[in-house]
């Protein structure tokens, strides 16, 4: 059974994870620089896991009312990062950072 969910708090934690990712990527100007920096890769992956966990813990009502975000994909990414970590391709992670994280940030900022 899920714990009592506070959607606003979950969204705020997801925003914090996005901010962390942005901070960790400061000075990382390319895919190659990202992939070659193990410490940054691990820090970013952890925060992507936090985003996925936050999306999983949102109330089902909230998820249904906000279909513009693919919550299932975020959940699924979290499962891969946690359970199938040995299959994670950092090129794919880089693409997520470039395309999906800015869109998620925009959405989360609009929710405030």
C-alpha cells in the first residue's frame, strides 16, 4: 500500500533533482565530457532515479489529471537505472538530459 502522498512535495523534490542535475552538468559541454566523467554520470543517474521515484509516488489522480507528462516513462527509466543498471547507455542518458529534463523543468516550474 502506498504511503499518503503529498503531490506538491513530490513535485518539489523532483524539481530539486532537476536543479541538482543542472548543477552537476555545469562545465560539461559535450556528450564526450559527460560520458568520460564517472562521478558526474553517477550523480546524474541518482537524481534521475529520484525523479522516477517521485513520479511513481504521485497520486494516481494527479497523474490522470496531467497526461501531458509521460509519468510511466519516468517510472520505467527509474526501474532500469536501479534494477538493470548494467544495461544503461550513457548516450541515452545524455539524450534524456538534453531533451527531456528541460521539458520536465518547464512543467515543474509552471506547477509552482
